[in-house]
C-alpha cells in the first residue's frame, strides 16, 4: 500500500532535477543522448565506434553507468574524450541526481555533446528522465524480434532504435523486418538504423542521424526567443 506514493515521490523528484538539467543543457547548447538496452546489446561498442569517428578536438563527453566495475569507462577512455563511470552499486538504472552529481566538475560551456550509457536493462531506465534530448534504444539480433512488444515503454519513449549485430543475421533466426514492425507498432514514429559495430555496416547512417539531431538542437538554441 505504501509503495505507490513513495515511487511517485521519487519519480517526481527525479523529474524536477531532470527538468533543471534539460534547461542547463539547452542554455549551454549541449546535445544529450541517453542510450538504453539489455546488457550486452552493444551500447559501449556503439560508443567506441562513435568516439573513434570524432575528431580529437570535438567537445564530446561520456557518462557510463553500470551496477559494478569501471570496465566500460576504461574501454571508452582510450579515445581521449572525458569519460566518467557511474557505478550504481545495485540500482538498475541511472537517475537525474547521479547525472547532476557527476557533471558537477565538468563545465557545460566546454561541451557540445554528452552521451550517457545507461545501466543494462530494458525496464527501469525507461522511467527515469535524465534531462536528455532523446532516448535511444539498442536491440541486438540475438535478443529476439518480440522484444519491442514485451518491453514497450522504452520503445515508445525512444526516438531511435539501433538494431545492432546485423553481421550475425546469417547465423540466428531473427526476422529483422518483424523486429522493425514490432517497434513501429509500439511507436509509429520511431526511426531505425541497422548496424554492426563489428564490421562497421550502417554506422554511417547512425553518425548521420546523430549529426542531424545535433545540428537541429543547435539551430533551436540559436533562434531568437519571442
Ligand atoms: N558480432 C557482434 N558482436 C558485437 C557487436 N557489437 C557488440 N558486440 C559484442 O557484444 C558484446 C557486448 O557488447 P557491449 O558493447 O559490451 O554491450 P553493452 O553491455 O550494451 O555495453 C561484446 O562482446 C561485443 O564485442 C556487433 O555488431 N556484432
Ligand atoms: Mg556497456
């Protein structure tokens, strides 16, 4: 009986901090993305490919969340952009306060793009706004094409579905068109890119999406108010 009001209170407090973060991101022209998937779908791999494609002087930073270990931060630091691990110690999602705390010593005026890798989980992260401009859901071809129907919330809330590991399609019974149809049943407007972080297939489309959205946000910020 007590659980519902408490959960509501936690979420509304999270929403308040997330709204504050979103306003600060907009004020400083920071484009923020929140990457969500099951463990092992390829979030860190996609970030490795993405950071590897950016010029060294690009104003990009990464926050990467996990229940335990600094492993993902170690993988991502190789690209010489600022990276911080957020270790949740058991919590199955990132929340806005964790983002706020880990950004405290990163001046936002030095950033254009903030990439957040959420904790591997298709359920809990979908309830926690982090102040991002868009959520991105990653689904790999070994997970089953029914996942958008089973975990609708995250597919409904994401602007983009990255279908990863397409290099494995010859070896697994995964119907990629059915996966895309299922995602569109939940969210008709969802955009979809099909990639392989291993071979590099489709990564150009992903980078195009990223750059287009980044530019669109910049134009929005530069437009005079009124
Ligand atoms: N075959 C194949 N393996 C991949 C691909 N992307 C990632 N992997 C592998 O999948 C595993 C999990 O990837 P990781 O990026 O750590 O997933 P995360 O838990 O979502 O961050 C690793 O062994 C990766 O090498 C891909 O496109 N194709
Ligand atoms: Mg990872």
